[in-house]
C-alpha cells in the first residue's frame, strides 16, 4: 500500500499551526473546521443540483416529504447553524440576510470572532453546471467579550480581517483560506470526506496573461477602464502578452483561477451601477485579503479595498484585483 505520509488534513494543518503559536487558543481553528463542515454539506447538495427535476424544485416537498430549499438558502442555514453551535463565533452577517445575527447564548457571547459570508456566490450559474462558491471572512469583535455583538463588530475595514477564505464547488471541491501567515488550499477527498492540503503556501504570480471582465458592459465603463481593456487586447509578446480573456461570471472561480495562474479580475462601476455589483463585506474584502497575503493587490480604483471604511453591511464597490505588476499597470490608467 502506498501511504503518502506527507498529506495533511485541514485539522492536522491547523493543529500544526497551533503548535507553532502556543499562545493561540484554537478558536480560529475551530471556526475554520466548522466552516469546512458546512461546506461539505453544501457540496453534497450542489452535486445533486442537476437532479432538481427528479428530487423536487425549491419550494416544493420532495419524495422524502422534506421541503426543498433553494441552495443559497440551504447554504446560508448550514453556515449559520454550525457557527451558532460552535464555540468560536459571536455572530454572523450574510449576503443572504438583511441584517446581522447576534448569537446571544451564554457560550457565543464569550466568543471573540464574528464571521461574514456569501453562502453561495454565483448561484445563478447552478442551473447550467458552472462552478460556484462560498466566500467567508473572520474578524475579531471590537465590542467586549461577554456582551452581545453589535453592527460595529461587522463594519470593520478589511485590513482588520484575521482570516478569509472561499470554497469552490468545481471539478473538485476546494477550500482555500488565508491568515496573515499565508494562503493554503485544501482539496476535498470525497472518498473519506476530508479536506487535504493540496496547494500549500499559494503565491499569486506577479504577472499573468489573463484578464477577466464582463465585456458586455464595455460601453458602460468609464474611459480609463476602456483604455486599459484596450491595452489588454493589444498586448504583444514584447510587453508580456498576448493576454487572454477569461470570464466565467462566477467570482470564486474567476479569482481562484487568476490567483493560481496570475491575472487580473475587474468588476468596474457602470453607468447603471456606479458602485459595481460586488459587495464589499461579503465578496471584495475576503478576496482582497487572500490576494494581498498571496502577494497580489486589490483596489476600488482609488484606494485599496482593505482600507475602505464600511458604512453599510451590503455596500457595493468597484473591484480590481490580481497579480501585483498587472495591477500596478492598471493603476496608471485608473489614476493617471
Ligand atoms: P451573486 O452574489 O448574485 O451571485 O452575484 C455575484 C456574481 C459574481 O460571482 C460574478 O463575478 C458576478 O456576479 C458576475 O456578474 P455579471 O453577470 O454582471 O458579470
Ligand atoms: Mg455573491
């Protein structure tokens, strides 16, 4: 039997990290483990999505007599539930919910973290079998431990994140998370249901050849963005090109690919939506944190995404994110 002893599970990896930091309490590892558990449950349902006509539509009752939930509602419930029943999370905010949820039981109020997430991003792609994902971010609460969390705990700038990550439900299912110490990727081994370290210490290449943007909106972008897109289209071998355009329309997959291969992803403001589409707290901040730890950059075109002071839970922002040197070139067009 070929036993590969170097393969580490998510639990082994986080325990190893704890050993290196004896002052750590293990709460963050616990929280990540809970998110990993919720993601495994979501993965099972995402894999059954194509059977919806057989198993029952959302809102109907399936053959087992259970009510069938929309997948994004299911994902939201799973994440909320595991975090509420865990010992490390004092409250959550979700793209799926209008307001944050404070966990007010005796255990939760003593927890030091809050978690924000987009439970199932890109869910409009489910019907056509395109990869979708879960995005999350973790902050240390700013209100005193022992009290019920308030909105203040959730409206923190991205540079205060303790950890952030995502799960991509793709040709394989992967969980990638970052702390200030690095970005690591774990692939779900379906035979044993374990997250297995497959992409240790991910670094985003300083330069890549991919640019990702919704070209359908081209004439709604401002002149500077259009000029930069033209630059991408006209790259030659001599200046690092030619570039290739890749846009799935599922942010987790688009940014994941660019993180690994090098590239740039843009969701600029449009005439209809000057602040773009993507949400600062649930989508942009976590990816900006991951990309920054991996050596890349993320801005709204004026300032770093991580430096934006949030004022609302669901605020949107233009987003430009990717390889460091490509971002630096883009910035010369955005702020000439
Ligand atoms: P959602 O949160 O409603 O799923 O929308 C977010 C998704 C992102 O995954 C993706 O990058 C973007 O919407 C695509 O938008 P568009 O179709 O406008 O290009
Ligand atoms: Mg989303």
